[in-house]
């Protein structure tokens, strides 16, 4: 499932929005300024999670994860992904940079 997975992602992916919060910093007065969010359109496949995929996740995430996302774009914990108007949060990520340069992540739906 290495290079084949990356090729499948390339063939079947559609546009979704990934939103990532940037880190905050201190200004010249020494006050904390929170970071802003940056949204980017990426190509990905979002699918319902299957039972055997839950076994790859840490125990505390299994109850919240309902979807899996596959993408050639980087995905990290706490990224927000919006697909067809539905917002999700990345709960756990498996970078597969050695296996065809793709990312797989568990998603939890946001209310």
C-alpha cells in the first residue's frame, strides 16, 4: 500500500480546506499576541473509518474518530479540515513520507 496508496490518492482526491493555526508570539511590549489561522485548499480523500483502522489509533482517540483522511499534503494534529461544508479536527496523524509521500489522519467531526 505504499506507492499504490499515493497513486490512488492522486487519482481519487478532491478539494477540501485545511485550516492551521499559526503560533503566537510576543510583541515589542512583551504582550502575547495569538497566532492567526491560515486556510489552504488541498486535495484529499475523506472516508468513514473502518473497524480495523481503529486498531492503529491510541485508545482515547478511537471513540471520537469517525473518519479517515488521505492526502499528499501535510496533515498534523489539530488541523481543521472542511469537506462539503462539514468541519473536522485532525485527532491523530500517520505521516507516510517514506512510503510514497502521503499522509493519513483520523478525523473527529466538529459540532
